[in-house]
C-alpha cells in the first residue's frame, strides 16, 4: 500500500483536519473524557512505520501503539493469518474446545523466554491480567501473601495492578481502596541516584528485609521500566535481586509487557541482564495489536494451581493466537531482532548528538528499539516536570508521533516498529532537534 506524501514530515500539519474535527465532535458526546487525546488525528489506515489519518495526513509512528505493532502496521503476514483464522472459526473457549494455535503460542513462549527449564504458558487478554495471573500463581505456589514492586514501575489499571504502580495520578486517583499486600521498594535509576548495581541492590534488599523476606510471594520487576521512563538498571542490579529472591523462596516475576518480544534486540529484555525469571509476563507486541497476553512460568509452579483457577472466556482467542504465531514467524524470517539492534544504534547515535547540542537533554538511555531521553534543568539537574509533552506536540504537528513518559512527565520515548528505515529515523531525529530548539531556545 503506497504512503500518501502530500503532507510530509517537517511541514506543519493542521491537526485535526475537517474530517477529524467532525469525528472529534462525535467523540466528545460518545466517549468519556477519561480517555486522553494525545495525538489530534483520527487514523484511517497504516503501513509499515506510517499512519494516515482521515484527512490524508501522513504520520511517522514512533510509538507503535505503545510498543504493540513491532512488525509494522498492517503486516501482510499477520493480516493473512487473521483473515484465514476468521474464516475458519472465531471462538470456542480453549478450556472447553481447544485448538492448536493456542498450543503453538505456548510452545513459542516456552522456548523463547529465558532459561532451559521446563515451562508452561497460560494466555489471557491484557498485560494487567497477565500480572494478576502471575501474582496468583506466585501466591498459590509459595503460600505467601506479599508482592514487592520497584519504584517508578507501572503494571496496569486493574485493582491489584493500580496498587502496584508507582504513580497514583492518573492511573489510580480516586479509585481505591486497592488490593493489599503490595510493598514498594527502591529501584536502580543510574541517572538519578548515581549508584552502582551492587549498591542499588543492597538498598532494595534492605527495604525488602525490613518487611521480612518470608512475607514475599513475588518480586515483580520490569527489566527495563516502561512508563517510569525507560529506566535501564545499573549493571549487576537485577542479578543481585534474582539471587536474593532464589535464596529466600520468592518468585522473580519479569514484567516484559513493554520490553519483551524483541523490543530490545533479544526476545526478552531479561536476557541482557543474565537473569532467568521464574515467571515472565508478555503482552503488547505479542499479537501485533490484537488483545493477547501470556504468563510463562516454571512448569512445577504453574501446575500448583487447581484446574479452573486460571483462564477466562476470551484468553487465547483463536484470531489473536493466529496473529501471535505470525508475529513469531515474522520476527525470525525477517531477522527483526537484528533490525531492532540497528534501530537502537541509529537512534542512540542521533540522540547523543542532539544531547551534545541541547543541555536540557540530561540523559539518553535504552536498549535496542526502546530508546528515550530525559529532560532536566541544565544547572540543577532537577527533572523538568511535564516538559516532554511540549516536545511531543511540536513533533506531532510536523508529522512525527512521539510519546511522553516518566514519573515526572519529562522523558520522550521512542518505540518504532522493527521495519523502520534509517531514512525515516533521520527525518525523526531532525524533527526532535527542531522540537528542542523551539521548546528550549538556546
């Protein structure tokens, strides 16, 4: 499908256009204000790294639906798999009438998540449900109630996962009371705390042991934190936590919802840190936009749960698993793990160059096709609260979709799909430089 180029990046777009404005007026009457409107455009179609709105504007997508469409918008193999499955059957509920596609997804995940131990996988609908399922398994397996989570973490919008999030606003404000048994402990944030991995781990472990190691069923970590600001922990931090968890009978749960499925250039981000989690939760990019998440754990742990204790009506829907199996095939056939590395190197080099020209960029970080920069006061180093949104708005008006993130709203993140070309990335970097010049004149 050709990409319209009447409106090209670097030219100023007027968003929304006439059709988009009409749809937006209808939205205001039909959809609650609780759903944000970050990008003032209504999308009609997409291909590869591009999205086209109802008014014909072409947008480079550096968000991929928050890391979902990693194999590209409207990937032909995924579309074909979805179409074929929809023509066969759309639903039976795997726990009543099973089908091979579900088993194949489980086999893929059992093979590709870290570790060579026997594993089993259950499929659910969303990342939040995946985290809740992992906690259920951990509690059942250990007989303990407590769940430890790291500062700046984000795990979802259900009652339990809201309790696990670092930020209350906007994810949980006014929605309590929340589930109990959740304990928040310090994480490793090299740019902010300056600690080595061993020192940061010692601080985290001291907080865990203050509560009591025997209390914890699970220690839930994002190997690279997503909504917290793409925080990459210091070397040795996660391996020290994994060692502590094993020694104390606590299950290490890796929330790989945003960082998994090839995003960092390996199947799962945990691989970069040499850790083998007891349970891995995956979602987002797993099915290229169809609702699907997975919980993959050690076989003996997953099998502690009684029959009927896990599952749900739509978990592992046939069409979603068909998409997921196509995603696994595409990542391997197109060498997309290598492409994620290429994208990461290109973005990192460009962003480091931008950092040298803009003192407001305090840190550039990430792994693979998961990169970000943090905006800080050049003199004090303090976070520039909310500053990322201005950069993203400027970029959007010039045809580039960027995403703001970070606990202080001062991190701009890049989650391009793995088919994005270097030429497109060059264009994106030009827009980012212009956005910083406009927002923070030197």
